[in-house]
C-alpha cells in the first residue's frame, strides 16, 4: 500500500496527471504550497477498498485551488488534514461524494483554515465527516450536512477559537439533514455562525 512523501511544495499546475490514490502526501512549512493541475475538481480517492490517500497541509503551508473544487472521497475513501496553521482554499468542498464513499476532513490548530468560496457538502451522497478542532476554522457560503437520501454527514466544532462560519461575506445557509442523516455538534467553546 501507499507510502508517504513530505515536501515543502508540490506544483503540478503546468500539466500532467497527479494520481493520488493511496499513501500520505504532506506539504509542510511556511512558504510551502500545493498546486494541482487546473480542472473541474481535484479528487482525493482510493483506488481499492483498502487504500486511504491522505493529503496534509501543515505548518503554515497553503493550497489554493482557485476556481477548482475539491472532492475528498469520491467513490471509495480519502482524508484531508489541515494542520498547525495550514490554509486550504477552493471553490466548492465535497466530503463523501457518491453512494458508498467515505471522506474525512480535519482542520486542527490555531490559524488552520479551510476556505470554501461557495458550497460545502459533508456527506453529499456518501459518508462525510468534518472535524474542526483546537482553534481551526472553516468558512463557506452554503453548507449541507447529510445532503441527499442515504447520505450521512457529521460535523464537530470543538475547542476555544474553533469556528464554522457560514455566509461570511453575504447571507448564507446551513442545512443539517437535508434529505440524509446529518449531525452538528458544537462543544467546548466551539462556535457556529
């Protein structure tokens, strides 16, 4: 199964294909950046039932997808971790895209941020989990937790300074259990606004 790679930066924006189906890729350190190829969406997803690809943006590194979206767990499973001041920015965020998929996103640590320009789906048609901890923050215009029938979405915002911000720049909307199963737990000083 997949191994691990830690790098200061990874730039695939000029072209070519980044096949990320297993193992752990860590982009680490201030000034470090992750730039996948431009397209409709950057997908992190296993290529077998046991594969668990994990992308970590850590220690003030950044990833800016611009107008591209991110899918964490498209048909199988995957993880995204934004840690210790890492910042991840994209158009739409999807965790657990299709039926049978599983996606997990962890945003942990002061200054760690996940910026979604428009939509955030936690369990779109699959199983999605979002954890915002220890001063991390997530923002989106619209957010749905447990979006469609048979989906499951779970969001936990816990710890002082941890935030889930909806519609920051203009009025937004938060739906919990739209048509599927959704839970939102706010604990230990976490804030949803």
